[in-house]
């Protein structure tokens, strides 16, 4: 008779239950019990705006923006891929006769659904779908759309568009005859909306006028009101950086703004080049360059030879540099090399605390420097482990802090306090690229290709640093499209360099004009190191990182 050890059986059953209950987000596993989560891995609709898509696997949410020339309430889904052969079940019954429509497994795109399936969706409100494997996972898809509304008229000073109440207020000079208004452009329904009657045929605005706006078969009635204003220029604001100032405002249509500025204490005014003052409709902006850091400036706008605004003031920011940007300061704590002096405070950190759980530090100081003096950082990609059990660890260094190790994964904090506006990052590096020979299950296609080093950097006004997690089931990486990212830049190289260190100046691309709170700078020997993918032996040397202000 076969005997069963009931104690070991109890341990096995309980252990299996605990493991299954502890698996949170999207994870592929091949353990022999039915637990597979359903996750959206790719999504595309008609009119999707570039770089706007975010797939949040932790909270089961998809967000994106679409162009204004598509119908948000009747929008085709062009592509949606999922994990684990999940069934797609729409949770909006009015879209088809059967509320559980489209029950197809293993599809790659919606084009592969049964013939006649309706893939046009009303995204004017958040749309919910269920992905069914052995369990149900509800995903929310939210799309946003901003209609481009444009108004141009002869002599127009300013326009205010109230889309919620379908009302437009137009401001004209005090001498304007309101019975003789010439509107040259009136787009109230975006680029595809039709306005009736033809605005060119309506000139008398001594009373409010009504227009019908038709867009994709839906109509709205808009009211247009014309008022007189004594101001030729309105709403002038300036945003000062370090050696630049961005100035914007509203101006009477047909007039030309002249932007003047001077440092505090100077007597004469300087004038921004006319070619750099951009006028669009009744809006204008310019970027004044060549300023001095940490200096107070005055500015004003002149029209037809007369100053039409008061004198306003703004102060440029101070130049800031990266702490220990030369990577000269290091100390060793046990097996862990740390890129700051033992008595000092950290600005940079590395993934060494994770790598040394199974091996040695792979981000270390070196005297192989750009100038032959001091130290630099050598970042090497290595497989760390014993008897073939372990993970690939990419050598890296980043502004922030290594928080803790979760199993063989890292939890990091990206960002150090910063309040200035650099125009570029100057780096000195050299690189040895090896063939990618390790990857996770999602990046098998990269095997055999040359590895690439990666440097990226950003300014952010997020209230706190970014929490980074490399564990696949909880993966949370830095997103360049995060709304708090003010500026971003990156450098990627997939070739072995020759002739020593190379100098590269990479610009910050500003997408917003706000004061930052943090700077994020990350250098890695393997671009896909966050996914434990790269070439063992790929090595990047970095030295003398410098912020450039122009």
C-alpha cells in the first residue's frame, strides 16, 4: 500500500494557495494550476495621437488622446492585443445583441474577430471591457479629445471661447463699428465641423448672433457676441528660464507687437528680433534669448511706436549643476560600491544592492577616465547568480536612491531636487556592445542583436520622486509621457566606440513651461536592462556629466 505523508500534502496545498493569492498584476507563469491574468498589451484606435497611449497594467486602465477629426462617439478599434489568450467580453450591452459578444480566444487584432462583428465604440465616456481567462479582469479604456477651435477677424483684439455654454465673446478696439465686423475664420466644431450660416456673410454684431455647428451628424447652437475694448494688447505673461524668457499675449488682429526688454538698472531697451515674434490670429509669442542667469529683467510690448503695456518684471533662474557629475566620489560598503563619499550625501545611486544579492557590484569606479585624472563610472552588464540560477543585471547609475530589494528585483526612487532649466546635457562616454544573449519572455526577439547603452534625463514637477519597480508582476518604469514631465532627452548607442571617450551634447526637449522640482538622469549599459534583457559583458564608461545652459 502506498503511504501519503499528509503533513507534506497539507504544506503543498497551503503553499499553492498562498502563492496564487499573492500574484497581483500581469504575469506569465507556467505553474500547473489555472491562474492566468488577462492584460491589454497593445491598443490602437483611429486617430490615435503619437506618444499619448498609456497602458497601466497595475490598475487595469488604458488612456490615450485622439485627433479632433474623428468621431469620439463612434470610433473604430484598429488593434488590441492581450495576454494569455484572454477572451474579450464587452461590458456595454447596447453595442451588440449579446452582451457577451466577441468571445474569441487567441486573437492578435480585432480584425481577426468573426465577420460582421461591430468594432466601433462610443468612447465619449470611459469604456469597460472584461478579459476572461480563468478569472475576469475588468479594464477601463478612457480616450480624450480636444477640438481645435479657431477664430480670426479683422481688428480682433481677443476672443474667449466657452465650449461648455457654446458661447464666443469677441473684443474689438473702441472705434470698431460693430455692424461692420469681418470674420475671416470661424471654426467652432474642430477641423471637420461645419458652421452655418457662412460667417463671411454675417457682418452685423450689434446684437448676439447665432450659428449652427454640425459635426458627425450632431448639431449645436452657438452664440457669438462682439464687444469693444480699449486694449490693443492683453494678457501678456512671461516665463523666465535661465538665459531665455518665453513671452505670450493677445493682440488686436492686424497689429504687430514689438517686444522690448532690459536688465534691471539698464537705461536702454533691447528689442526681440521681429522674425522671432510669431503671430497667429490674435495671439503672439516669442522666446527672448541671450539673457543672464539670476538676473531681474523688465519687459513691455510696443505697437505702432507706443508702449501699450505697463512695464513688468521677471527674474531668470540660477544655473545648477549635477552633484558629483564627474563621478569622482565613491566608497565601498561591504560588497556594494556607492557613488558618493562615505562622509557625504548621495545624489547618485546604482542597482548594486540588487546585484550583490547574487554576485558582485557591476557599477564600479574606474581610473579609466576622460582626462586621466580622478575616477569615472564603469557600468557592466552581467549575469548574476549561481549554477545558472539568477538574472541578468545591467550596470547602471541614476539620480535617486535604491530603496529596497524585492526578491531579486529592485525598488528605486528616481529624481533629485532641482529648480533650474538646462538646455542640454553634455556627457562623455565609451561603450563595448555585446550580442544580446539574455532576455525575459517578452523580449526574445532581441536575442542575437547588438546591445545598446542608454542615457535619458528629464525635468519633472511631480510632488515626489518616481517610484520604479522592476518586478514583472508589479512593473512600474519611468514614463516620458507622464503629465508631470516638463522636459526630456535621451541618447542611445548600439555600437562599440573606438578612440577613447566620446563627447555628446543632448538637448532637453521642453514640452511645458513650468518650474521643475526634480531632475532625473539615468545611464545604463543595456537599454532593456529593466526587463533583464541584454548582452553579458556590455560595458559603458561614463564621466563628466555637465548641464549646459544656452
